[in-house]
């Protein structure tokens, strides 16, 4: 039996090696990554953590308390993330800051967590975020729902779109 396993491993190795860490970074769900590696010591969800503990100065993420670079902290091994995973987490933190607390302040009371809501009720169709069941553009719908205006609507649509970027959530 060992020779068969060795043959299978030898045949698969080139494919696994070709995938490399960048494939892991591209396929890593930032929510799962945060919850598996960070939530044990920090807030349960990345959105809460970022809003409470992270700020952006000159495009760089910094800790609110100590003013330390989040990139530097993670690169030193905090959270035991790979280089690719650090990039996924940092991109996610930037997206959270870009979105602000609009979803939390206006939508969470009825719709729960943005990631769960987006992945179960929304999808992308021809590059437009739409309701999975209504097929209606979310941006148009929000003009008469949720007490958001102009730039707030765009920010929420962008944040929700970021949650459904995987091929699993495409509707066309």
C-alpha cells in the first residue's frame, strides 16, 4: 500500500507546489481566517475588532492603543499567519474601515452579520449586486430602504459586494 501512496503523492506534488501560498491567499475567506486565528484573543468578529482597535494613518493600519503597525505585528508572528494570510487579513481590515460602521449602525438589527446576510441573500449578476430572490439591484433598493443616502448607499453596496466575490455567489 505504501508504494501506491507514494505514486499518488508524486503525481499530485507538482499541482500542489504550483498552487503555492498565493493560491491559499486568494481562496482564504477573511472571515474564517480572522475567526480561526484572531477571535480567540480579540473581538469575535473582525468588524468589531477593527472599529475598536485599528485606525488608518497615511494608508497604514495602526493599533489604536500602542500605535504599532498591524502589518509589522502580524509579520512578527502574531496570530501565526503565513505571509499570504497576513495580506488577506490586512485587505479585510482596510475593507472594514472603508465601509465604516454603516451596516452595523443601520442594518444589523434586522439583517444580522453582513457576511452571512450577503452570502445567503445576495449575489452578483453581470457585475451588479442583486437580491438573490428578487433579482433587484441592491443599490436601487437601498434608495427606499434602510435610511441610507448617496455615498452611504455606495459604501454599503461595496461592502456587501466584497462578501460575495467568490464564484460560489455568482448568479449568472
